[in-house]
C-alpha cells in the first residue's frame, strides 16, 4: 500500500489513477499517509527537496503546514540543538480515538438514510453490494494490489453516506481523514487477508439500510468502526512502526518481527 500516491488531492483517495499536477504539500501529505515517509522518519528539508525534485521554499512551506496538521512533529531541540521535524508516530490510543470519532460521525450521517423511501434504500443497498463484491474480488487476488484494495474498501464507506452527510459532518471527517488513512495504509500490508469479519459487518449495515431502521444503521456503522479498532490495536502494539525507505532522506528501521493478525479494515 505504499505506491500510487499521485491522486489523493484530486479525489480525496490515495491510489486514484486520476492525472493532475500536485502541489508540494499534496505530494508530501500523500507520501506520509501512504507510509512511504514512515512514522518516525526524520525529515531533512534539503535532501527531501532534492529527492522530490523541488526547490526548498515550497517544501519548507509544505512541511510547516503538515506540522500544523499534526502529520509532522518537532523532535530534538534544546541546549543549542537544532529542532528537526519527523513524521508523527502511530499510536494505539490515537487510533482508537480517531476510529471512535469517525464511527460516531459516519453513524450520525447514516441515520438520515432511514428517512429515504424503500425504493431509494433498496437502490443504495444494491450499489453497496456491488462495491462490497469489488472489495472481495480485490482481497482474493494474489498478489494483492493494496492501492485497489484501499480504494474499494474506502468506496463502501463513502457511498454509504455521500448523499446524506451534512457539510459540517463532512468537514469534520475530512479533517481526521489523513490520520485515519495512515493507520490502514501502514498496517494493512502487515496483516492477514481474512476479511470475513469486515464482510459480515458491512452486510449488517446493508441489512439495516434495507430495514430503514435509524437505530440499526447507527449501531451497525459504529460497531464496524469499533471492531476495526479492536482488530488493529494488537497489530500496532506488535510493531515498532518504523520503516526504512531505500534512497530516501530518512533514517529508520523495518519492524524486526512481522505478526500475522486479523486485518484492521472496517
């Protein structure tokens, strides 16, 4: 899941094949979210600018913007030591908080689907079933294309609420989206490919949609996110969460031990 980062700004999804010219900020954000600039990587402005083929000024501005968003953190400093920037670490507590927030926001939006007519709900249910089938097809491929796997899974959640989500709820989700995506992109390649729990939870959401029950929609969506966090937590604990990118301007190390675990997908 650490490739095809060129489409995030155009579509809001990493891995999109949409062609467009990105800004330095968009390039760097995509590299961080996709894990190509991994957690803990020390960022050297000059080598990074050279590596990206950009001048230092736009790279410096992009780094400061990413720091303000919490994707980069300050390290070092004090006693005359120069402050450096590093990619923010991935932490279990942060992941659980982010998943809880996303689940609450998405569930709140999904409640609005209960007010739709039965015909409208059935039409959306069929579309979600089509997306879920595409996700299953991608998950069954060998080798797995993690770009496509991410896209098809993400499409289920976006399709579920895109017609009913309000602007304030959408803005809140968009704020935390890069942080959420980091966990799934970074850890999914390190986990197993048994998505039976995810398929079952998505099926429960579709059934709640068909039934037109606001309470069931809210509960099944929240359960999907909560269970995803539960599946992901031990994976985070079992890894150092630092990688080495050959040829890049960073110093980090691959996790020494890979642990087969349940996939973290929602």
